[in-house]
């Protein structure tokens, strides 16, 4: 059975699908966008970091302007008559002091209660009791960071808050927190098939905020009495949307595991990178599974997959959230190299 979205209208040109992956993916995508001929891009499907990058480009901000902002505090973009500021940690990580205070108080109270009841559990599993109490007390803060500054930034950057006004058709995905459903914010189709909820009347900045709401870090975003979180929780890469929109689809993602040789191992890179490698293995396996499905179901479509060099140790070890200009520039360069590599491979087959 073909995985299709029949209400979406195919257009001439190329559909570009951009993954999430924090600021690391954002700058990788900028490198990819520098290489691509945007004149041929008829639609962009973005999630999380890909939604931020895709929305800016679909709205008229050129990739070169985003790169220039790495070298300067701000860059004027005459095409949309706005100023693009350099992305900083202060713009993204605004502590949610109210949430943190509430959660801290409840955790402290749970700890005090635990201390008072310790004599009654001294013959039992004390460690298990402590962990249970600690976990059960973590119900009073939806997030640790406030996304209001990011919301204000998107509002200031975008020449219009309406999906209908973007020069390139834009589709932003999010995940419904309380339903098994993907939300797709756009300008063209409005329907709910029980699996996908397409919406045309959501402000652009609000859609991007919902798509970027990383669970635990940022509070779920309320839209039409429903809460939404990062779009890739529900579906890693929305290639099915891109395939419905064009005969050629380019997908850019950063979820490739690191492949090491000569006796080297990720084990020696510490617990954080072991966890990262494990997550990337799981996500990449998911991507490969859907890739096989799409290539079998849509043999008439041309799919180009842009992903990091699996042996690029520096890229893999780079922090997911980094705001150091020199590292950001290297991530952009990684995206450029990956795009050239994928395009050269694709055109070599034609």
C-alpha cells in the first residue's frame, strides 16, 4: 500500500525536506542551502531546527545572509527589509524561573518526606524508594526553558506571519502531545484524517515554535486547545509530504552514526557520546527503513539524501547546541560538503 497524501498538489520543481537536530542541524542545513539552487525549490518541509531554517529561507532570507550573521552581530537583508541577528544562547535558553521554582519546591518537599519515612523502609530497598519518590515528584514543570525569546525573534525576522505569503510553499510539522497524530501547518490544505492534522490558519511563528518544542527543554505549545511538541517525535523526516509535492525530493538530515575504524571506539568518547551514538543508530535505522519503503513505493520519484560524512569525527562530537561562531562555521562547511557529495553522486547516476 502506497503511503500517500492525496489532497496535496504536486508542483514542478524540487521539494526540500529539512530535519531537526538542534542548532547543529540548523547550521548544517544552512550549508546545504548555500549549495542548492533555491530557484528550483518549490516547497520546503521543515521540522524543529529544519522548520526554523526552512521558514527563514521560504520567507526570503538568503542562506548567504544567515552565514554572514555568523561573522557579524547583525546583517541587513534588503529583499525582506529586515535585520538578521546572530543567534546566541541568550536568545534560545531563557530559564523558566517560575517552572523551575515550582519544581524545585516540590522536589525538596518530596525529599523531606522521604527523610521522615526512611525509618519505615530501612529493611526494604532504600535506593528504589528514593528513585521512585524522586521520579514521581517531577510533575510540576513542563520545561526548564522559556521559548518566548525565540518566539519574539521569529516574529521580528519574518516579513509576514502568514503561510500564504511565503514565496516558497512551506510545510511545518509538529507532534500532538495527547494524540497519535502529526500536525502539518501550511497554506494549502486543511483536513484531519486521524493520523495527520493539516491546518492553514496557524500563525507562522507559532507553528515554528511548536515544531521546535524539544520535550523537557521547551514547554509544549498550545494551538487550538491542543498541545504540540517537536515534530520528529511522531515521525523522523516527513519525506511523505515532500514526495506528494514534487517528483524530486532532497532530504537533509544529521542523524548519521559515527563509524570508527583502526581500533577506535565511541566508548572512549565518554557517556554523553555513547548515548548520542545510540540515539543516532536508532534514528538512522528508522530512516533507512522508511527510505526502503519510499523507494519501493515511489520508483518514479527521484530522492536525494544529504547526510553527514559517517567518518567525520569532528562533526559527530560537536555539541548539539553550540553558539561559538568558529564551530558554527565548521558545521555550515560540513553541510556544504555533504550537499556536494550527495548531488555529485545523484548526477553521476543520470
